[in-house]
C-alpha cells in the first residue's frame, strides 16, 4: 500500500513524529549518518586505494572530491530504507535544519536515488502543530549548507590525516590531531603555562566593623580600607603574574605589607570617623537572554553539575520527545507564539506587575550565528510547567532550567539602589585613612524572582545578592567597633572548567557551539586533558603535542586562523565563496600562506627528545621532565656528576604547575625502581624490598641470580594505610602471605581465601567472590564471618548490599540521595540508578557531594552498561557480497540553477 516515507535521524524522533502524522506515513530513522569518508584501509574503495591520495579518500588533485562509503553496519539499514521507498509515493527528508542535518539529507538522497517526489521537511520543535506545518510547507535541499558541511568534513580529514602521523612518529603512537581539538588543547596548555610562570604576591588591607548609632537600621556595617593619604590601597588586580605591581599601578597605589597594616590597626585604636561622601545610584538589571547551546551547557555545568556531553544528551532526549525546541542553536530569538506563551505564564505565575508593557526582543551576539533556529525553549504554543511534564531525574532538572530561563526572559527588570559610603579619619601617627563600604538593595526583583544566573567566580556576588547599609549622610559621625589587619595573596589564573572553556572557545569564535561537547570529550578521552574536580588539567603529553604544533604548524594551531576558518565556512554556506578554492588554499597554500601539504612534506628534522623535554625550576637546575612512552618521568644529575644519573616517575595525576624543584626532590628521594631493603624473610631467607612502581608502591621478594627463569617472586601492593616511608618487614610479610586461606566450606569442601585485588579486598570460593568492607579484614576475617557473608543472597550476581559507608546528600541532577558504598570493585558512589567507582585520589573520608555528582555525571554520559554476548553463541553466517565502492561527490553548484537532487559525476577510468 502506497505511503509517504519520512526519514529522520534517530529512532526516538521517528516514534514521536510517527505518532503525530498517523496513517499514510511511514516514519523511519537513518540512525545518524548513513555514510562518511572511510575510517580504515579496509573500508577504502578498491579503485582509489592505489591513488597518491587514497588514504585521505579525498581527491586533492581534482577539486577535493570526497569518496564516501556506507559503513558495514549501516548497509542492512540502507537496504531496509530502499525497500520502504519502493512502496512510497513521496519522500520527506526530515533531518535537523543545520549544516550537518542538511548534509545527512543530501547523503540519503544521493544513496537512495528516489524516483518519487522528494521534499525537505524542517521544524524547530517536535510538536503536532509544528510537524503538520512542516509537512505542508517543505522546501528544497540547501546546496550551500551542504557545501559548507562538506568543506568542514574535508578540512577535518586533511588536518587529522596529515598531522596525526607526525605526532605518531615524533611524540607517541596512537595520538590524534584535530583542527579544533588541537586548538582547544592548546588553550588548556597555555593556561597551565600561565600558572607555572605565576609568582604569588602578598598584600594587606584593613577590615572594620563600624557603628552608625542606635537610631540606624542596620546599626553595624562592614567597610574596608580604601586609601592612605590619598593613595588607593593596592588590590589583587594591581599585581602582575610575576608578583610585582603592574606598571600602570606604580605611583598610583600604596602597597601595604603586614608590618604597616598592623601598625595602622594600632594607630587607629582611638580614631573617630566621619562620613566623607555618600553616593547612591539606581540599580537596574535586565533579564538574561533565552538559552542557546553554549549558555545552556555553561549553566547546566554551574547549576546542575552536568558535563557538556551529558547536557547535550539529556537535551537531545527532551527535544526528541517534544519537550523543548532544537538544542543546537546560536539564536536567542523567540517566536511570536513562544513570547506569548512566556508572557502568559509570567502573568499567571507572578502577576501582571512583573510583565513588561511590550515583549522583549533579543539579538544574537554570536558573530557566526548559523541557521534560523529559535533559542532553546519549552516546546509548543503554550508552555508546560516542570510539574506538568511528568519528567523525572536529569530530564526534569534540565527542562526546569530551560523553562525558568525562558519565562524570566520576558519579565521586568530588577531595580534597586546601589550605595557607596566613604568614611574618613586620622590615625595617631598622622595618616589620613579612608574606609569604603558598598551596599545594594533591590526594591523590585522583577525577573530575579524566576531565575538567577550562576557564576564561574565563587567569590563574585550573584545578581540577587543584597547588602543593606545604614541611611547615613555626609558629615555624620560613626565609630569603629573593630578594625583588624587582613592579609591576602594573589591567585594564579583559574584553570578552565568545561563551562569556562566553552565560553573561551565561543568568545574567540573557534569552532561551532554544537561541537564543543564532543571536542572536550575527545581531548579528555585522548589523554591530553584530565579532570581534577571540575578543573581541566593538561597532561605533560599535551605539552609535547602543543609544542610540536606551535613549532611546525603555527598557522594551523593559531587561535586567529582557526576562528577565521569559521568565517570561511560561513561564506561558503552563504554562497559567497567556493569550496574547492578555499580547500586548495588550506592544503596547498598560496602566495601569502604555506599550505598544510607543504608543511608536512617539507617538515625537516624534528628532535623528538627535545620536544619531550621540559626543564623544571629553570634551565640551570639540571632537572628535566621527559614525556616517555610509558608516561612522564624526571631526570637529573646524580652525586657522581652524571647529568642524567637520577630518574623518577611522575604521578600521572600530578598537575604540571605543582611539579616544583621541591616536589622533584621528593620524587627523586623515592624513585620508581629504587629498592628499600626491609630485611630477610624468616622462612625463605629471601631479601624483601619495597619499591615504587608505575601502579603504586609494593613489596616483593628478590630471587637469587641462579633462580629458574620460570620462577616468579611474590609481590603485594601496599594497603591504603601504608607508605614506603613507614612500611616495615612485618607489614611486608603480611602482604606476601596473601592470598590467605580462611578455611574450608563444610558443605562442599571448597577452600575460601582472602585476597587483595585491583578493586579492593575480597573473598574467593571457587568462582564465587564477595567483597570485604576493609583491607584489615584480609588478615582478620574468620571462617564463620566468611560463611555468614556467603550465606547472604546475591543481587544480580553480586553480594548482598552492605550498608552505606557515608551519606553525602542529594545529587543535583537526579535529585536522589547519594551514598558511598563498598563493592566488589572498591568504594563507589550511587544515587540508586547509576554507580560510579571512586578514583585513585578519592577517599571515603574526603569525598564530597560535588565530587560525587561529577563522577555520576560522567557515568551517565556513558549510558547504560552494554550486555556482553553469551559465550558459545554462534555467529550468524555472513553472506558473501560484492565489494561496493564509495560514492563520489561532485560539485553541486550551478550558476543557473540549484537542483534539489544531486548526481555523482562518473569519472572515466
């Protein structure tokens, strides 16, 4: 029976849209991209394998034509789509309305080769009215958007496939380079370099509590020292990263040290003060614009503890199920119906006094804003409140955030008064001192009733913060209830978090907002960056990679060049520039710039050792960090003068800015490989030593030189309560006694042993294991206790749940209580739905709800655990099919006409 075939990207989206369209329509998913450039030699079409550019799968010699292939796991699905198309009388391509979605639509068109009318169906929200309107108002495929997306894909292929091999040869195998990925890594490395160069500056001021008298409310108020003899007191912002006063501050400010601050406190003991000035200014704060992709990612990170990838995953589900509009957008614009919906809820929930006379309009501040999407908002012509959605967990919390922000964007300004008071007095030693007090009172909260934006600076006051000051006038007398000296130290530049790195990328106009989540995930997964709390810390490997790129590919890793490429892609999308011409300049260069191909082929000599070597404590210290195949390590001079005589491993999780000369000396004092002699084993006579290995400290036996090659020394990792500095022979003997035989099960005669494994202490009986609560139980657990533990029923193949080790509070995403438990693989945190194992630096004692929320967010981002196939299951027989070659893309522009369908040009062989 004839039908209309609608193709979208995801199965969830297909189910929702299918329910709206009803009979006469078949809605099917493409399950993402249906073809791409080949990812391996095995996927590369045979006819291009022998070409000089075959590994690129892009004909760089003839207009940069890409050769696409359908991945093996998508071929059966393509066959299914073709079968559905045979019985269809119309085809609707309903992929997302952005460059990537437009390209997917074209790939479907080019691969399916339909003989029925084809329509491009677009919508910004998945609601029944929006879907029905999209069916009635289709358009043609936008060739310019496809050209821009194809240019981006080819750019990324050329960059990655040409630069990555250089990293393999000169830094380490398995590394990758990327047009935006490498620049994002450089940003994190540059911030760490700034921290390494940073020198602390100390400065002091005075903090006082002043009494305005019993006839004022409030009576007591705080103030800080502002100036001494007319010169402003230096603040943190007056000092440079070298610890000295900035040149712009010299001669204009007074640097108060501890001695002078304490002397001033003493000299002000009997001082009386008068009000020198009172300045009152109107305070007004306008609502924040509705969310776009990057601001949603930043706020979800600040308020909900969600990573960028988790935020986008949750937002995707909300969009596909019809709760919000499209979540990849640069726009802050709301449609007329959305404005009316928001204003209606303001009136209903907050009252008419919170509603401005006319709707608010927000202009996008993003230079390269693409596509005609709305801002991210609740879907529909009327908004459901969070309570009306039926959502739970992270979807509820993210929807609530979007709903609050949208409603608040159509509310009145917050207004109030800001007040600044200056108090003056003379010290006993003759200095004229001035204290400053600032306050703010909000008289009408306006939009702040609905939403207050988070901040990346923990010390910054939020928009709804209020500080009330007494109503003083110039000349009033006040007294000091207390004055004390207060010392401060300047802080190094804060490391990036996901939220601040996203903001930095957007501010520099690098990359596209829709790709930021995947970029951050990539640099973490590749080992260039790791998380310490919420901070992004570069690994030493990232320093080596960045150094190579800066030295030999300076243009390709330049912030300005990478941002400029987005302008070029936008020009292609607008039809103002030609794809092949721009790719040609990028790859082959021009009179003004060197191309990537030239840089790679004329690379010259690269000293791999120099790339991987970084002086610690200055070039004269003689101590260097080297990035080795198995991780970073230190080299330094030994007592005999050998410049590389000493060596020590560097912990993988030691931030680069914390590797000081003092820390290096500590690592040299206890290097990996160096043995600490603990004595002889009383039974075997073998020498027992302690060592620091790559995976932590351990004890082991030293076998005699004539021991058989098959002999293996017994080893045992130190317990968490032990250290190399304090471990004794007695401790070592206990560790080497493991596994310890606890006893025999009287029912079946199986031996029960206590063992210390990679994931913590446990009991083992045959193939059945049970976790122990503490390491001490390895040596103390009795047979009766072991049998009691085995008598407890398992849950899903595991031991019965033990009581929580610690309760932390509610998870900011799921809202469920989070506890720490001990499991088979060690301690972990859980909110009842997801479990996340504690990392190396986490302990039950130190873990906080913030850290637990971060671990759980990372676990959610990976999705549900995959079920492994049962052993012995037979593989389905593979049908032998004729090897298909890739589809060759051609230039799709015509000066006279833009065609909706595109035919791949046949190349004569």
